[in-house]
C-alpha cells in the first residue's frame, strides 16, 4: 500500500511538470505565429504555475512572456512596461544560474526595442507629443540601463512638455546615480537615411553596425550636463513657487561640479529670475573669469546697467561685447537704444526753459547735444545694416535720425529701403 502511495505521488509530480511545460509551450507557439492575443491568454494559466516551475521552464516562460506582451511594439503602455520587467527577470535569473540560454536572444530583442522606442520618442517629439516622447526615451533606458543619456533625454522632454513631476523624479534618479553626462558619445551614420545617429553605448552602436544598419562610426567627448539638470530642476521649483528648493537644487549640484561654467550660468539665471540682481551680477562676473570671451554675458550685464540708467557702465559692457565679436548685432542695437534713451532728459530740460537770453543760449546748447546723440548712434546702425541689410528696425531708426539731423538725401534713401522691406514682409 505504501509503495502504491509513493508511485501515485511520482505520477502526480510528473503530470504537474508536464502541465507547466504545456502551458509555456502554448505561449511559445502563439508568439512564434505572431498570435499575441492567444499568447496573452495563455500567460494567465502559466503565471499560476510559475512558483513551481523548474529553472529551464521558468527561463523559457519569462522569455516568451516578454515577447507576448511587447507584441512587436503593439502592446499597450502597461504591457510594454511589464514586458521589460519580464526580460529583466529573465536576464537576472540566468545571470544567477550561470546558464545564459535566452539572454543572447533577449539582448538582440532589446536592441530592436530600443531602436523602436527611440524612433517613437523622436517622432513624438517632432509632433510635440511630449508625454509620449518622454515615456519612450524612458523605456529605451529601461531596456539598457547603461544608456543613461536616454533617461536624461526623457527628463528634458518632460520639462519641455511641462510634465514637471515626471521630470523631477527622473532628475532625482540621475543625480542619485551620480550622472554628469561627461563621457564618450558614440555616433554612426544610418545607412537608410544618411543621417548621423547618437548611441549612448559602444555596444549598441557595434550591434547596429554588425546588423548593417549603420556605418561611419566616430566618437566625441560630451560636456557636463550637471548645470543643465540643476537649472531645469531649479526652474521647475521656481515655476511651482518654491524658490528655496530652487536654490537648494543649485547648491546640491555645486557640490559635484563647483567650477562648472554652465552651472554658474544656471545659478545666475535663477537668481535673476527670483529678483536677486546683485547675486546675478556677481555670478556672471565669476563665470566671466572662467570664460572671458562670452559676449552674451557682457551683453546681459549691459542690459542690467541700462535698466538702472547707468549709461556709462552699460556702454562699457556693450563695447566689450562688440570688441569680442564685431558682428554682434544685439550689442550694437542696444548701444543705439542706450544713446537715444538719453534724449528724453535733454528734451525735459529744453521744455523747462524760459524765454530769457540765457535760456535761449541754454536751449541751443541742449539742441546741439541732442543732435550729437543722433550722430553718435549713426555708425552703430550703419554697421548693423552692413551685415544685416534687411533689419527693418535699424532702417527705420536710421531714417528717423537722418530726418532729425536734416540729412534729406539719406532720409529719402532709408525711406525707400524701409518701404521695400515692409512690402516684402
């Protein structure tokens, strides 16, 4: 009797093992026939037997479960996320067992998935579907966790779409892992389109080149993205009205990259945005000590000085910007505005004068000073038009100045040009 009981138990175990393999076999058959609806249905029965599967059957289950849910890219968002989890469970499981049966195939599937996710992310970005783009960049990273650039892209796109909670979560993840963005960037040319594509790992690029989809590989060192990340995190907090957290985000980033030029600029911009102008000026000057030929920074300092009616200081900064870059139109146009802004003070003085001989004399002096201002502005405007003849603002300003100084010939020439540009537009 005892022998029969043991025999019955053995038969039961064998039947159970056969049932497990049968359920997984059904998933495999449906996947290979691209019948993903049946494959998903078969998953339900097989999932219930997972805990008692042997190692070989369990690995096979994870392998085909991932394919069934991914459905060659047709799966829903939750299904695709679960497919990624299944593939991760498989690779972790085989890594522990030391038997890499399905892992090499999963690596190729992941490469295809990654390329598909990146393409979807790029297409969605072009259509300004920021949520879809961010989700697919995130998935590309989950497929290959060493490719942190995709996670960074996901956060960047989330910021563009004002999906701030998602962006903050990703930035926290990036900062937690110590991501700086500094490293080698891998490029290769897409054979079909002829366009260069960026790869965040040499392995992915090598696989693409071996597959024949890419060629012309090249490498390039990337710059630190710590400043950009800190700036975006801080701007999100500013947008949410939490200036203290914005400053904290910058300070935290400075611990990692204290001499990062972009981080200094980000901090300066945040300080300016929250109204701390003195701190902004201090930080910009600190940034200029690192990059003394940055024309934009000199220009910005000129704008701030001009807003404070500090014409001498503003002029110094605009002239410095033009010295570094003689073609810098913004500095020239702002220099003109700076010169002409002083006109109103002269007009007010003229209007306050009486009719005495002394007042008449003072009036003539002021009129001459006003004319001199116009003449100071002319060279900057003519310089602008030499490099940008279609600059309507410069043409109209110069036309009005020529009228004010009584230069009829040049006034008429500028009027003809202004009319032509307005008709053109």
